[in-house]
């Protein structure tokens, strides 16, 4: 190769290096802008959620205060209206909490680490104790292993699946059983109930945001299972349901082992 060819080759290499440097700087600037936008949006969501929660608490507390203060002096219609206000505020509180949880999952707040699923289940049962007592539900479980995951997020997954199993159970005494088995390399957990089951045609739809498979006679806002799907997939696992109408349903999800 002559000197002129070497010079041209060096010029081309230098041109490509400068182009690569410019593209790298551009990408870093875009990433920086996205990080700033994400941080600003996270702060906005957090502030908005806090203010909305406060407003809803005011609605709930003052309507309760009015019901107590004027007990016996309100006609049946007024009492029913106040009860509807309190129920609506409670539903909005629940929806707002679930929306924030759904949005926050996978945004960087969670940090996977060794997580004892027995401890996560105990926490989930504490938060569903009132519902379990009210419905006379029986919740049992096999020994559960440790996995790699975020404790708070996985606790919420278990809580949603347990609440879902109890709330949608038409039996007088809901029964829920949680277990796990090793399916190399992951652990596969199952939450089994004795409810009415889910038609196979609608099983995939169950995990869609705001997709409700039942009417308003059942509680819920259509975000619980959507949150579970997003949370489990963020952990690198998957979630699915197997069910026969009239014979209950079993929700499965996989997680990486801690060992």
C-alpha cells in the first residue's frame, strides 16, 4: 500500500472515529434527558398520589363524621347516599394505590436480593387478615423456598393472588393453598382456590390492565392480576393460570432460585 492509500485509510478511520464519538455523545445526551424526564415524572406521580390520597381521606372521614353526628336525624335516602360516598372513596383509595404500584413496578425502585417467600407470605396474610376473617376463608401452604426477588413486590404479588382467590370465590368457605415446586432452574409457585374457575377463552385476558372477568357484584378494579404479571416478568419469570369452570383455578408464577 502506497503512502497516499495509507493516508486515505487513516483519514477514513479518523472520520469514522469522530462519527462514533458524536453518536456516543448524542446517545448519552438522550439517555440523560430520559433520566431527567423519568425522575420528574416519578416526582409528579408521587406528589399527585399523595395529594389525591389526602383528598380522599377527607371525603371518607367527613362523610363518616356526618353519618355519626346526624345519626337518627337523617332519612333513609340520606344515609344511603353517605354510605355510597364512603364506598366510592374507599374504591378510589384502593384504585389509586394499585395504579401507583403498577406504574412503579420495574421503574428502578426494586432491588432483587435473596427473599424468603415464607416471610413474604406471612406479611401478605397479615394484610389480608380482615378479609380472611370476614369470609371465613381457610388459607394453607406448603414450605416455601427462598428466591431472588424484591421482598415488597413479591409480598404484593402474594397478597393480590390471595385476595383474588377469596373475593371471587362463590363457595361459602373459600379455600386457598399456596405451594412451590422446583422446575429447573426456577421455582414455580402455585396459588390454588376452590372458586368458580375461569373459562379457558378468558384466561389470558385475566392479566390485562382494567380487564374484569366478572361483573360489579365482585370487588376489584382490574389491576391486581395486571400488577402480578408486570411484577413477575420484571423478575424474569412468567405467570399463568390453569382452570376448569366450576372446579377452581390455580395461578402459577416462576421465580429464579436463591441457591
